[in-house]
């Protein structure tokens, strides 16, 4: 099932009756009789972007940013995500463009609606999903999206297993994403060349149509490893031409990963002893060199295992324990990992 991560509430539209796929390109209707009437305001989000302006008027762009919640979104990214300076800078540039375009429109200047489809590339656990959620909130605040929710989908959510199955599946996902962001994780798995029994190509065609026909009502974000996304775009130039913004997510340094771990521990109401902080850093230096490392996700997994060791250690204590013992992870809880003995973290 697709995952819907609400930022301002899901669309709630129901998918219409799916069309049976025909030979050759198929046009898919995404409308629904259950869809609510379009808002009377010019702004599709329902937000008031401000009155029309004349040539002699002036605007405080800082106030426009604040009223649209742009500064709040960007500040939240700074608080939530460690590192990722190039990503944050790219989003600030994009936000500035969207703000200026909105204000130019109020002056009556002719502006083309910017293309909002994006590609996020990077290794697992580098914050792509979190940034997609914040991006949805930013686009909603500026009036580019009606709702600002995020629908996350993978190949399994889009591609069917028999003839006539893919179109309704993909159509349903697109319908749920209208008014928000469709985040397609590991998008390259939609393309499987040389397999005539694979229906991923049909899903790609429907997505391409939706990205064009509904470009004012949905932002599609494709995500995955950089090299595999390059191969995907080479095989699907129509998809490449519809992506306006490519954002590369760098790997976290060991120091950044240790800070992420400290934040996770704080969020759980726990503390690391001084020796445990050193042990966490030593663990990460070893773990990043091993297979299947997944950035912040691997940090969370390591802390989960440390908590289980702590619980087992405390359960074997004879006598009474207090809050300090219950809430402190020790170096032993971390150094018991097989990673320190040259094994894989599992």
C-alpha cells in the first residue's frame, strides 16, 4: 500500500473507473466525479497571496516569506537535519525563486509557472524523504499546491502483475497525490529493459502524462542512487525533460552521524555516558566501511540494539535501579556490537 505522510492533510479524492490499457500510448483520465469544485480564489491552494500591485508599489519580500511559512520550513530543516549544506542551499535558492515569481505575478508581470518536478539522488538514510515532506509544506504555503501532503510510492505500488493491472494502480496513486507531492522512491526499478512481461513501462507512461497534464496540481519527486537514476533517465528521456531540479544528497560524515545519534538519544529521553559517546563515534567509523550502511537509518538501528543490550543488562541486576541507570546508555552497551570484532551489524 502507498504511504501517505500528511503535512496539511491528504487530498481525499477517489480514483475514477480505470481505463483498460490499449495498444500504443494510452490517455488516462485522472478526474473524478467525487472531486470537489475548484476554489473560487485564483490561488489553487486557497491561500491569499496578496492583493494586486501597481508599478509604484513596493513589497517586503521578507514578510512574504514569513507569511507563506517559507522561513519556518527552512528553519525546520536546519533544526531537523544535520549537515546537508548543499541541499539546504539549493532549497533556499528554489524558495527564493518561488517567492519572487509569486510577487512578480502580483505586479501583473508575465511569468511561466515554474516546473516543480524534482529528482533527489543519494544513498539511503541521507534525508531525502524528510526534505520531500518539507518541500511539500513550502509549496503549499506559497500557493503552488492545494494541500501539501506527500504520497510515497515504490514499484510495488505502481506496477501490476498482469495485463490491465498497472493502469488502475498507477492512476490510483496519482489521484491520491493530486494537490500534493508524489514521492517515487527507487524510481529506476520501474524500468526493466529486456523483460517483455514487465509492465513498468506502462507505469512510466502514465506518470509522464500526469506530470504534464497535472503539472499545476502535483509535484513529482523521483529518488534513488545517483548512478542508477542516470541510467533511468538515459532510458527514459521524456522523464528527464520533465525534471527541472536535481538535488544531490551527500553522505554524512562520521562526526555528523554521531551528532544525529546524539539527537536520537535525546529524543528518546536517554543519555550517553561520556565513554558511550566515544564508543558511538568509534562504532560509526567502522560501520560506514561495511556493506549495507544506510546513513541515519543505520545509526537508529545501532541505537536500538544498544537499548536492547542495556535492557538485558539492567534486567540481570540484583537489587534496585533508579532513573540514572534506566536512562543512560554505557560504552559496554555499544561496544558489545559484533562490528568491533570485525563482524557485520545485524
